[in-house]
C-alpha cells in the first residue's frame, strides 16, 4: 500500500509526528545520563521505575478512553499535555531555575500523556487500514520514528549539553503544534455505534464493563503469554535508552573512531552513544519495510522466537566489549532483532482484536512496553549492586525465556486445535 493511497488522517499524522519525533530525540536519549548524574545511578533507576507505574495505569485507561471518547480527541489532548510538560521541564532546566525534581515530575507526565496517545493512535490505523496492509503501514510509521532517531541524537550530541533549555522548549511548542494539526486536519475514526453504546452508560457501569473487558482479554492464555513474553523481551531492547547510554558514558573514553595519517576523530561516552543510537535509527529507517516484507514469508512463531534470541546475543556482545567498533557491531545485531518484529506485532494484535475493543486490545498489548519500561530501569542500580557483567547476563537470560514463551504461545492453540479435530473425528 503506497503512501499516496493512505487515508488523510494517516498522511497528516506521518508528517506531524515526524516533526515532533526529530525534536524529541534530540534530548530524550541523554535524559538517563542527566538523571543518573543528578540523583545517582541507584536512585535514578528507582525513580524511573516509580514514574512508569503511572504510565502503566494511564496506558490501560488510554485504551478505554480511545474506545469511549474517540481516537482523535485523545490524541489531541495527549499531544497538548505532552507539550505543556516539556515546556515546564524546560523552565526547570533553565538559566533561571535548576530543579531536577521538577524536571523528573514533568518527565513522568510526558510518559503518562504518551500512554494515552499510543492506544488511540494504533487503533486509528486499524480503523482505516485493511488487515492485509496493516503490517506495511505500521512498518512505515516505525520507519518514520527511526529516521528521527538518526537525525535527533546527532543534533542532540551537538546541542544538548549547552542548549537543553531551548531543546525542551522547542519540543513543547512542536507537541502543541501537533495537537493543533490533529485537531484541524484529522477526523474521528471511532465507529459511531461503539461511541453511542459507550455514551449511554453510567460511569460506574462503564468502570465495571472496562474491568470485565480487560478480564476477558487477560483470560486469553495465548494473548497473556504474548504480553509476558513481550515484557521479558523488553528488558533487553528498553536498555537502548537506559543501561546502554550509562554504560557507554563510563566505558568509552577518548577512543579513535577514524584515523588517517596524523588526523583522527575521537569520541567520548556521550558522543559514542549518540553514534550508536543514530546507527540503530539509520538501519531501522533503511531496512524496516524490506525486513517486514521478508518476515511475512515465515511463520510468526519462528520470527518472534528468533527476534528474542537475537536480542540475547546482542546484549551479551554489549557486555563483552568497551571498544567503539565492537559496540557498533553489537548495535547492528541488536537492530536486527528489533527489525524482525517491527511490523508484525501490531498486525498480530489487530488480527485477534474484536472491532469494538481494538483500543483496549492495543492498550493491553502495549503493556509489553509500559510494564517492560517500568521494570527495565532496575538494570541501572543493578550495575552498582552486581556489576555490568552479571547485569548483561541476566538481561540475556530474560530474552531467552521470552523466546521459550513465544514458542509456548503458538504451541497452545496448535495443541487445542489438534485436540478438537481429533474429538470431532471420533
């Protein structure tokens, strides 16, 4: 499905979100280093865990509100809320005020508003795109994000240290601009009958129904395994914004990246991380669509399992080297694990979700990321308690367990189908 054939909503979002993401990634990758420097690695890790608890709750509410109030309305309000949070964060890190605590609170609110935005945005894609084209559309949005991941950290490595206030203010203004763009040039995609049914319910009846709906979702053993396996896998890929920047900041000191005659280009820790993150974004932007198409030729089970095992291999490679080119190679392997399931996971969720519960299914599915992101910061204080080697090893083992759970996730329905077929034949 070509972009020119997309629904207008998706074209507007692709442009607006790309603009926001470029600015966002100019400073976001360096925030873990900022909080670790301000609070210490152990306290920073625990605070990041605490902030993500609220994002988990917001994520579940985000799925309900997307199905109750509409995709567009929740995306507009969430983008505006993120914008205000960034602006206040900017003032908390300005020449007139230096308050890491206020900055951290704003960072937590950014995560909360993002958790409201995500389920609505994913449900909107499923509303307007046919099932056969969804993997490719999700992959293109994913590619757009990773183009920002290429450009943002490179610019951030140049401007972040001296212009953090200006970057945060720019992010806030662009988020508010995105809110206006969504309000002005997109339409609501929530099916009318679903909106009407929800609107006729009393608040306590809605709350009971919401609890019941999520109960139904989590009683689906296959889907529950999908979430648990995703949470464990997230312990590796979430480290891209957590453990890896802290590790490179401590491990890489004045290493030569290129050398020619008497001229050489050397990098420090923050610059090295910026290079790794840009490498990840560049590879994802370049190969997401192609790899997604290639992965569609294989069984979903095999792709999910191989992705987790690739993450395990990459995280071990990170822990075994402090050489910049070794880290670059580890990032290439890490990115391959990411690319394998970039478009397939959302497509898998949209395939099994009933139309009237899409928002809630996407919200439940994205618990892989919100719960994963809640637990993942424990890796930072772990490096203080048990060291980097054991921390990387534990993360790799979690990825291997994730691969086993993916195998079990696909084995259960096959076993049940075989049992029912045998029963019917008798």
